[in-house]
C-alpha cells in the first residue's frame, strides 16, 4: 500500500511542478531515503511531509539526511499524527507498515544522528520538528 501511495504522490509532484520541470528548475526522483544518490553536504534543506511513518530503520534514514545536508542546513518533519492520542492507532491498523512516532522519539533519533537545535512544534494533532546540522 505504501508503494501505491508513493507512486501517486510522485505523479502528483510531477503534475504540480510541471512548469518548473519543463524549465529545468525541478526534478522529481524516486529513491530510498536510507541510501540517497546525492553527495554529502548537497542540500540547504530537507523536508519530510507525512512520510517518516514509512521510513525503514529511522535512525539510519536520519543519518542519511544528515549526510546530504550542508553544514547549518535544516531538516523539517511534519506529521499529521503525533502519537499523543488513541486515534492514531486506527491509522496503523488500516495502513500496513505505518509507525507513528512521538515527538520525544523523533527528537532522540535526530540527536543521535548528529542534529542539534531540535525544535518541536505542535498544533492540534499536527507535529512539526525542525533540526539543524
């Protein structure tokens, strides 16, 4: 189910960014966050919207994000489910391979990967976290 979801998101990403792709300002690639093709210190920012639920071996993935970020770069995670309510369990039952993490779990994994200045932002069920390399 996660693969179908990813394929749909990739297709929508191409559609939304059609003009930028045509102008050579954007590329939509498919790959694994656990083993990215990019050189170290490549990006100013990395974002993960509603995706870390499905990342295999989260500590390894966070180390890989850290590797591709430039020094001082920012990693932004946004999740609609923050693990604070029983409602979150219904999603993990419906969607195979989904893990909902609490803010403290993500903060610990991020810091273990080398990130600092980890800031947690919550609003209703949403959880956003920023971390710096």
